[in-house]
């Protein structure tokens, strides 16, 4: 009988240790790896974009772009007003915003786990397009809503979307020109190409 009790005790200890280990592993995997902000600036026609901050000690992937530790990247769609054509751009808002100003900007932020960041990145690489009815606001709301329960209602005009945001002017790292890219293609075959200087001359989307 004593042997049976000992065996049962050992089994219970093993179950408890396994549960604690599983919980710790689950908590570790659910750590936040990035901060995502949706930003809206209303000047002329206005523009809506996303900004991702790396909260880890290593690199993270946002769409096609690799973000080093302690840095960030802005992501948004632009129209044919850019020399590099319509579609997804990386760091153009961070570059132009720091160079030309961020007045009139409001934002809203959330924190992402690794799995949420992967889902947001998938949305980004698969939405390399721009249309009048699927503009920068549509792109940003699709990416945000893919991982957030407090969804953003897509509005055709940035001014209407801005009313949903409660935060102030976002802080974005000022990237060098050679860190500003246009996404080429979509899905698994997507890649990055450095933008032409002409694409960096104006703020409007």
C-alpha cells in the first residue's frame, strides 16, 4: 500500500511540474514582441499608416522588412503620387514625417505577441495595392483589425478615421534614405526595392 502511495505521489509531482513548465512556456511565447500604432495625419487629402516598434533584443519581421532591436518601421500604402508606383511602402512616413513634420497627426497603439505580429505581417505582404476605394485607410484598418479586438471602422476619408484615434503625435525613428523601400509583388514572392529620391520629396499619400 505504501508503494502505491509513493507512486501516486510521484505521479502528482510530475503532473504539477509539467503543468508549471507548460504554463511558463505558454507565458514565454505570449510575451509582447512589438508595439503597433495606427497613425492619421490630416493635411490636404490626409494619410493613414502603421508604425511598428521592436520590443525584443533581436530582429523581428514586419511584412518584408527586418526591424533591428530597439528600432521601428512605418508601413503604409501610397498611390501613383509616388515615383515608385502604388502599393506598400516601408519607412516613407517615418522619413517624411521626421523631415517635414508630423503636425495634425493622431494615433492609437496596441501591443503584439509573436503570433499576432506574424498575422499582421501576412496581411501586409498580401495587400500590395492601392485603389480609390481601397486606399491607405483601408490598408491600415485591415492590418489593425486582423489582430485587434478593438477594431477600427474603415472610413473613406482620413479625417473620418482620425476621429477614432485618441493618442497624440507618434514617435518614429528617423531612418536614412537607404532604409526606405517599396514592396515588389505580394505573398511569398514579395521583396523590397529602395525608393527613388523623387518619392521622398512630398508628404501626402
